[in-house]
C-alpha cells in the first residue's frame, strides 16, 4: 500500500515521545507523527503497554521498529496489531549508533539488502497497513570515507528492496559512517545529496519517496515537493514547534487558527498536571523550550525551566512562573 502524505516528523529517540506528540497535535492535526525507534525484541519481551505509547490524538502516526530478524518482526507486528492502531509500520535501516550496530540493527543492515527485504516482506504479509523503510544513501566503515557518495549504491539498494514488494521509502540524504562518528556527526558531517533522492523518484515513479535531512524552512519544503512525494522534518520540529504549525497551514491545508503561545503553554500546563507525580521534570519541560524559539524573552523562559528548581513549587507551578516572564506580545503571538 502506497503512503499518501506530504509532511512528517522524523522518529527521534528521546524526542518524539507521547508528550512531544501531544504538543505537536495542539499545533497541527494533519502532520504525520512517528514514535521513537523501538526494538522488536523490546516489544516481544517487555510490557508492551509501557514500552509503546499511543494517544488517541496521535493519528496519523507510524511506529518505527528496529530488528535484524524476520521472525522478531513477525512477532512484533502481531503484538502491535493486537494492542494498538498505528497507521504505518516503519523499519529503521538508517540509525548509525554503535549501540544499535552492536545489535546488528539500523544502518549496518544496508550491507545486506536481501535480509532487509525479507524482514520487510514478512511485515507486509502480516498487516494491511502501509510498510515503509527509513534508510541512508549508503554506508561507509570509517570517517575518511565520508566523501565517497555513490548514487548507484542507493539505487541498487532501493531496487532490491522494491523487488520484495516494498513501495514506501524514506531516505535520509546522507551516507552513514559506521565507526568513528557519533550520531550527531552522522547528522551533520556527511554531505547532503538531495539530488540522489530526486533521482530515485524520477527513476521510480511507482514508489513513494520521502526526503529527510537538513530541512528547516518552507522554501526547502516547496523545492523538495517539486521532486519527491513527501518531506520528513527532523530536529527543526523539536527546536521550533511553530515551524510545524506554519508548515501545516501552508502545505497540508489546515485552516484552523494556530494557538497563541499563551494558549499553547496554558494547555501544556494542564497536561503537565496529569503527570505531576509520575515523570521527571526534565522529561516534561524539554519539549517546551522551542515554543519561544528566537523570540524575545526566550533565554529567561528557558532558564526558569532549567534546574535548579524551587523546592516549594509543583512542576506546573514552575511552568506558570516561567510563562509570567514572557512579554505579552510574545504570549499573544502565533507565528
């Protein structure tokens, strides 16, 4: 089944949790969301209701899993189908972290396209939901090789995967360095080759091709959408949630008025009350920092949401105090 969308927010570990997704849904009803990457083994072996979080407001939402085993993929899909209602299942073949590599998952699997194809085929055969893959342009063993990109590498990979019946590809437009680079290095140092992703769509019009990597303004989105089907936004969504709000109005035909910062922060205050005694203050506050991205008063607001905190105040009261530091014109703004 082909995916039909124009904008999504990338799966990001420690970022796209249920709290971040709740915040984004207050600003956009249509952008596609992703869970953070979750290993298939965790889904199989753990308490799935604690590991996988889904809010009724999340949809459209995809869950991203990591695995190197078609048997584990099968079991994970069966569990997820029974307990949840995700709109899409995605396989991570792009994460270059050593922890994921040590489990023989993520980007290193690009070295065995047939194995990846078998996993995806198994997933596809056990659900009627769309199956997608998120991957890089290719992999290299060492930092010294990071300039040696090759279109033929990603072209061949996509051909092999599509021969297994998979039609949905999310392509991070960089190669991945498997050793010597941190995940942050891998997000920034290898050169972006958006043209490689454009070529994939040009040569595979029957496939859904979504581009990812270095996308942080509407002009870039407009350009990419003239070549590919969809755009996946990464850390820019976390750094500035209002970027997603405005993007949704421009590209996804959302017509409802964007919440002012005051209204958004007051809704988040009520939300935080629900988790007052269950979650750490850092988990609850980290998603709020970007609400005042590049705005007057942002520094003081963030300082008030950063330790050390007053011991006599509850979490939501700390947030209310921080809100009081923002200028009225910023609180009443929504752009």
